[in-house]
C-alpha cells in the first residue's frame, strides 16, 4: 500500500512525523484530501480538523492555520498550533466566539483580526462538539 510522509511543524517543534495512507486537511476555502501520488501543490491552511489515516487507524488534530506543501516525497504542514480535539475546551471556545463577535472592525487590520478570531473559535466549537 502506498504511503505519504506527513510532517507537521509548529514554531516550537515538529509535532507530527508519520507515514499515512491519506490526509484530509482544512484549507482557507474548504477541505482537501491528499493521497499518495498527488500532484505537487502549495496551499494556505484554514482552521479546523486534519485527519491522518494509516491503514485502518485514523487520528485527528485541530490545525490553527498556516501553509501546506505537497511534494512527491512528503506533505509538509507549517501551522501555529496542532491540538488533539479532546484538548479543546468547548466552554472556552464559546467564550472566544463571544469575544470575537464583540471586536470592533474599524480598520482593515482590525477586520482581519476579527475574521481570524471568529474562524478559529467556530472551528474549535465544531470540533469540541464532535468529541
């Protein structure tokens, strides 16, 4: 069975370095599935669930934005944070959503910050209700 080498790096360390038969990752405009032999690409990550399958085993993680590069040899993911869904506090995620909704978006930078905070909070809420 063909496999992908998946490497996930955060600013602190290499969080994940595994062989996988498939990946599903959140892009900023939807999800993408990656199988061995996929054409090379670079994409901007969104906030949400990344699923790593290896045979019949599957693991899931919260990806906090970043970038993905697919090469013939591996999939490289650069993200600010990688969390297991069971480490997400649903109450805190709801509080983060309330706080993000109350942000004033007067400038373009403030609007971008508000959109990022809203996207992160919504993704965490979706994941915390699945576990």
